[in-house]
């Protein structure tokens, strides 16, 4: 009966309107684990609908149900790699794209299986589909595929009713707006993440989501300002030039001329002085004691960091006296005075935005270099490895996380128009960071 009705509805739908994109949420097993579709319908679903689907969005139990019906063994999820394997196999059943939702199988932060409720820290969603130019990973086979892992924090909430349908609807809406599949899925996941986080807590049991968390028309979901910022088409290319600048990459592979690095270190000492001044100004401009204390703590940390900087520079034959007497490079002057001017002429949050490329960028740069296959690792192999290691250390990553949380907390208080102005501040400050990398040559000009 189901198969006949299914064929009838599908035939009428495709003949009535020229629908070219199908977003399909199969509604087989609920978040609670309840079975919503009889097993007898699974075969018709797999054979008739999946070949038409542009994207399929099963959770782990639903994915296993489809695979079992197709003759595969059940897959246990003990790692992110297990999720990837499931997604790849489900994609071969016919759907062009598959998003396997990881909410049923949360992990520890390191990507290993969470065995207790307290260990549940992250959720990983795996998207598989046709490879596009510039994708990070291709899976070899009859068709080259890309695998995109989308990590989100695990949320302890009973308000999860309708998450699957909400996500599929969000993805469909994003596709209708002209977004590419990867962007549509990422934005949809963030939308649902915020909808769970801001749920009103109505009624008993599994309550509804807050689908209206962004009704004030901010262009990003709460908690995802920085994701939105760094993915904007007017920001992403500039940010990429900063994070992957040849000077940076030369530190990673150890080919940066020693004299260039020494010059950078001396200018960085000068920069830290003005960075401390800017944060002192931020402390003055803050309107609550928490933000006053936060900026003051950064100033105190700058003092400690400069002491460590002096010790580090001594290893390169640079004395504190040399650094204090060094002439400030024009690029350093332009950058630091721009930040201070923003602090003088605009509000406290604009100053935080102007300071953000430094804090966030160094963390992103070090993370990239620390894991890049082109980097030479270890202090014996790479003269600059300790510099890289310093910015992936726990104290710095903790500072980056605190900075991100501060920016996210205040970003939702801005108007859409103000967000656009702040984007301009961020872009200009990032360009100033690029100028900082370009003070000294990134390769030996004599050898070149």
C-alpha cells in the first residue's frame, strides 16, 4: 500500500511542477529513537526516492536502516572515521549528496567515542557529495567525492522536537536562495544549533525549537558571528592572504631567512607595546566591570609576554636594548596607530574588532602550520618551530577562545548596519596584518 501511494504522489508531483532540487529528510527514526516508518516501506524509499534526491539527511540509526535494507552490515560509530564510512556508503545508494547527522553519536573533543554523558562534548556531521575544485579532501572511486566534516558543540537539551525536519527545511531554503550545497548545509546546521540553544522550553518532554532566533534580521545566527565574518566574500580572500602569506609559510617549512625573522621579532616587540596601550584604552572605554577587568588582564599578560619575548629573542642574539632602540617600521606604525585611532574615534566593540585579527589570526596561522604537511616539525628541523608551538599551546588557545566568546557575546547586540561598518574595520585591520608580514623578505633574495 505504501509503495503504491508513494509512486502515485511522486508521479503527480513531478508532472505538476518542474522541481529540480529535492531535499529529503526520511523521517524514519526520531531523535528520541522512536521508529516513525515501518520497515516494509524502506525498500520502496531506497529504490524510488533516493535516486531523485539532491540531498539526503539521515541520522545514524536511519543511515544504518537504509544500509541494512541494501544488504550492508550495521555500522557502530566509535570515531569520526566511522561516520565518514557510513556517509560514503549511503551516498552510493543513489542520493547526490548525503549529510549523516551525528547527534546520536557525540564524541569527546578529541574525536573519540563518548562513553558517558559527561564526556559528550562535540557532534560531528559528515557531508558527502561530488568533488568541487579546491576541495580539501577527495575520496578515490568511480566518482571523486568530497567529504566535509562540520563540528558543533554538543548541547544538553530536551528541546529537540523537529530538529531533522527543521534542518532539511533550512537547507532547502538556503539552496533556494542560490547557496552552494556546502554553504547551505553549514548555514542550516548553525541555524538549528542556535534554535536548540535558544529554545523557549515549552511544555513537557521534547519541546520545540526556537525557529525565530534571528528574526531581528542579523545576517548570522547567534554564536556564529565569526563564522559569518570569515566566510564573507569581501573578507575571506583577505583573511586567506593573511593566514597563508608567503612569510608565514616560510616559517612553516623553515626557509624564512633568519635576518627577516629577527627583524620581525624586533618589530613585534614594538607592536606589543602599542597592543598593550590599545587594551588599556579598551579598559577605559568599557562600560561594565567585567570588560574593564578583561582588558586590564590583557595588558598585564602583555607585560608577561614581553618578558618571554625578550628571552626568546636572546636566542637569536637580540638584546632588550636593541629592541627598545629599534626604529619602528612604517608598517608597524600604520597598523598600531590605525587600531588606536579606531579606539579613540569609535566605540569599545569597534576597538575589539580592530584587535581581533591579531588574536584570532595568530591562532589560526599556528594551527595551520602545526598540522600542514609542508611544515618541518621539531626544533632540530625547523628554527621557527618553537614560535609555532607557542601559539598552539593551551594558554594561547584559551585566550583565543575567550576572545571569540567576547566577540560573539557583543556581536548579537549590533544592528545590521553597524555589522557592515565593523566588517570594514576588520578587513582594514587584517590588511594591516598583511603589511606586517611584508616588512621583511620571505626568501633569500641572493639565492633567488
